[in-house]
C-alpha cells in the first residue's frame, strides 16, 4: 500500500510523533472505509458506497 492508495495530502509536520499521528488518522479512516465496503457487500445492500457515506456524514453533522 502506498501513500497514493490512502489519498493522504502532503504532510507539513516536522516532528515524528505528529507525522505518525497524521498517517494513523488516515489509515484508521481507510480501515473504516474498507469495513463499510465489506458490510455493504456482505449484507447485499442496495445502498451505494457514496450514498452510505453521505448518510453517515449527515448523522454526525
């Protein structure tokens, strides 16, 4: 897996712990995204990934 796969924006941190935290946050988001894909597929949901993401986004807005 590369930085491109995670679509991580440029990192402007200089301290190691901040760089690691930045990547950790993106990796966690990526894991949640892949889990959503898996659950939608396993449940044979009629929701698209985009629609499910929008619903979740609006829940916490």
